[in-house]
C-alpha cells in the first residue's frame, strides 16, 4: 500500500511541477503513473548515491546544496521520463521546490 501511495504521490508531484514555466508534461494518466514509477525508482537508486558523493558540499553549505541536488536529479530524471521536459536549470530548481512541497503535503495527509 505504501508503494502505491508513493507512486501516486510522485505522479501528482510531477503534475504539479507543470505550473512552473519551462516544465511541460504531454501524456495521459497512464503515462503520468509510469512517470511516477520511474521517478520513484530513480529516487530509490540514484538519490542515495548522489547524496553520498555530494556529502562534502552538503556539509560545507549546511544542507543548502540539497536544493541544488534535487534540481539536478529532477533535470536528469526528465530525460528518462516520457513526455516530461524541463527547459533549463532554473525551472528544474523551482520544480524541485514544488515537488518537495507537494510530497510534504501528501505525506501530511496520508499520516492522518
């Protein structure tokens, strides 16, 4: 059940990022769910490795590099996700902030 919530949460967060100028999603509901699954696998496999590699920068910037890392990972993931395009780094940064807020809201609603 938790995997299903994560998949739907990732799909909704990806859909929410389309409010950012420079981020486009073209596809249907099934494509959105596949994109959520791809993003979930990407976060499961790549994110821990990226955090480990960027640990010195995270410590040096007192965790602020985490926002940059999320933007980079979202930008790279957009090349894997079908129908999801990001025009540059600034939309990726804003999109990653939108994703963090949406995931936080979904997590708060699910825990209740």
